[in-house]
């Protein structure tokens, strides 16, 4: 419901650096009068890109299909990768406090999918703000029934996300 009302977009598309907005709480004073938590120019940009469909994702196959069709997945989970990776870029998942993140990509290795887990903590977390997780770890996250694909984004080509 939130993304249908507010829309989506990337801060960098409106000239904002994500790490700067996270690091400097004083920026909140410069943001919209409604104090929705986002800069006014981003709010305008995002509202032009409402999410038209938000299907629940329950399996890694559904996740791979959504991602390969250009629909990122938003997840609210208490299973979070550590951010430390092995030589293949895989990060182990651990139980932690709840946090909203995005599953933004899929890659295939030896016939099995790995999934790109992107975090909002900064580009310095993991590898450029994200890590790869294995299929079983994503399924554990999906089993919490709190993951939704953003499909049919108005005004924004899926590959742009």
C-alpha cells in the first residue's frame, strides 16, 4: 500500500547520494513539510512512478521469475546477511533485528540461483551496498511471508531499478 501511494525511484536519479542522506540527520530539516522522510524533489519524482502491482513472493522460483522480468523484491525480515563475503561474493545470513531491504538480482551458477541482496546502510556495506545470498537463505527469508515484488512501475522502465 505504501509504494502504491508514494511510488518508487532511486535517490541518485534526482542527484542525491544515498550515503549522504543516511549519514546526515540534519538533512531531515530540509525535507518536505509533511516530513515524510524523503527530500521534496525525490517525493515528486517517486510519485510519478507508482507501483501498480505488488505480488507476494513465496518461492525462490517466483523470485527468479520476478527479478528476470525486471521486478525488484522488497523484503522485511529478521534474517540479514552479515555483509562479509567469501571469494564468490556469497554472504551468510543470520538472525538479527527486522529490516527492510531489496532483492535486486539473480545469477545462475552450476544450475542454481544466487540472489543479490541490497541494503540501504551505504555503498560501503558488503560489495557496493549489496551481497549475494544462496537459494536456501533466500527461501528462509521468503518463508516469513513478508516479501513483495514491485511490478508494473508506472513511468519507469523495470531495468532502471
